[in-house]
C-alpha cells in the first residue's frame, strides 16, 4: 500500500504545529479536476485564472511547455560572469538620470515612455512588482501601459499603483499592496508579444512571465476577455481568500515542542490518494531566521522527495 511520511526537523528551539489535509486523487490524468480535456485547452485569461485554484493541475505537466522568465531593473553593468568587479554589482534600481536599468526610452504621442518589458512570441505575464520611491507616501503619477501583439495602442493602462494594488478593477488578493510596493498576479496572456511601459523613470520593478513554445495556442488579453472573466476572477479571489473552505478530506496533524536537532514524523497510509493541503505554524517568529532553521522532509512510498527549509518550501519571499 502506498505510504506517505512527513518529517519535521527543528535546528533551533521552537514550538511546532503541522497539519495535513488528505484528498482523493483524480485518477483521470488526461483531464482537469473539472473534467476538461487537457489537450483541447486554450491558454487564456480564464485558463490561467483556473490554474490558481485547480490543485490537480499542479500534479501534471503543463499543457504547453514554457520557460518562466523575468524582466527587472537589474544592474545593467552586471553583464559578464567572468568579471568579478562588475558581476556582483547590485545597484538594481533607478535613482537618477544616470541609471539606465531598463530596456529603453521611447518617444511617443504620450511623451517619453520607459520600456520595462518587450517580449516576443506567445507568453503570459503572471506577476508584476512595482515599488514606490517615497517610502513615506504610496503615491505616483506614473502611467503603466500594456501593448499586446504589436498594437500601437495599449490594451490596458492606468496609474501604476492604483491599477495593481488590489483596490481597483483587479481585486485582492490577485493584486495587493506589499512591502512598499504593489503586486499583481492577474494573468495577461499574449499570442505574439507584450510590451510594458511607464510614463516616468522606474524605481525598482519585476515582471515575471511565461515564454511558451511557438506552437502554443494563446488567446491574447483584451478588454472583452477581462469582462468575460470577471465572474471567474471573483470566484478565484474568494477561494484564495478562504483556502480552507476550498477542499474537504481527512485531516492528519501533529503538534508539539522540538528541541535542537529533534524531529517529529507523521505516517499516513493513504492508498491511492493525494495531499491537497499542508499547513505549518510555529509558535514564535521572533527569530528572523527561524523559518530557515526548520527543515521539512517528505517521503512518498519510501522515497524521499523533499528536504528543504520551510522558508523555501513555502516560498516565503519579501515581495
């Protein structure tokens, strides 16, 4: 019988509570959990939104192969890994006119536009991160514009923070304010290319996107697609806000105190099943390094597949 074992190791003293929700696995691997044929799926705003809450999709390879890439305000002087004097430079922002940590400046009818991203071919923007320069005031006059498939006019534009902070058309938590920044995970697919510009010199920025194979079938973002996807967007936002209500199943849990170097384990004889949710809570987070000191190990059918600090497993990143 298939067997699952969780180990938790604490290098530093701490109080630990770990709970796991176990759900039956969908045996029809050729279909999504909603019964949709995988091979027929078109990459669109709706399909990308669905990925956010369809946990069965995580257990399968994507319908279309892609590379996850990022455009950012990285230090353009850091361009040669063989040159130690420049490779480790970390001036990854723009504080004055001398800094040119962006792609280029274009002169348009709207005035100068700073190009942050100019991707070619099919893809999908899946994350934007836009910090503000004044750490005491979360405001900007900069207009962000999204040009899709070579169009001369933007398909989406607005105040850089108001559009991406979760208080406008894109609801929380698909967009929200973070540490001195606005973050959006609303997907913007494109069939031929995507250019993103801002109307003022950018401070920091990150644009994370998927670069699909040329044969991928992509339905580009449009205002009509946004409107059509509003009911699904609201459903996704609601489910992400209440994840514990999104699944049902048998709960297996452990709790206790672990000293330096100690570990606790939880054995689950599941048969043919899947783990759909794992939650872990520490009693004290006052030590800023504690999440790097708690290590999670997981074995499936006697084979160890996970050995990592919980900070890495749960992607506890700044932005």
